[in-house]
C-alpha cells in the first residue's frame, strides 16, 4: 500500500511531508522525488488545479464541525 502524508499548514498546503517506499512501485517515483514537492505533481492537471482549494475547504468545514470546549 502506498501511503503519503501532506501538509495542511496554510503556507505549505499540499506539500508531501512523508511517504513510504511503495511510491516507487505504485507511482514510479522515488520517495526522495516526492518529499518537499506538491502532491499535485502526481495528479492529472484537472484535479491538480483545484486540489489546494479542496483541502482548504475541507479543513474549514472540519473546523466548523468541532464541538465548542
């Protein structure tokens, strides 16, 4: 199974922070080729163009669903 972690920090949203070595067999990239790169590097352009905004929208919605403490 190929696993990738991406940043959700505002200034680095969508940057690959870690991945396992299976990326080579699944995606054809070495781990070192993806770390510190945008995850959109491995997506078709039609998805890559909207991906960062999708993450931002998701995080905004998730924040609004949190219960007040």
